[in-house]
């Protein structure tokens, strides 16, 4: 039970970290096309962090 909780916590931390990296890239990019691509890429990670998917 404890190991399951640890793995789940690490999964959400990793998803949040990847979402943060993508969000940072959205802020840094100058191209609108790249920003839209990053927005599409970030959706699954945000949903996982919010536990919706």
C-alpha cells in the first residue's frame, strides 16, 4: 500500500515537472505556431496533475 502511494506521488510530480517545462517553453517562444503546439502538448499533463484523466 505504501509503495503504491509513493509511485503515485512520483507519477504526479513527474507529470507536473514536465508540464512546468512545457509551460516555460510556451513563455519563451516567439512563434505563435510553436506556442499552439506546446499548448496541445501540455493538455495531457495538466489533466493528469488535476487527476481528470
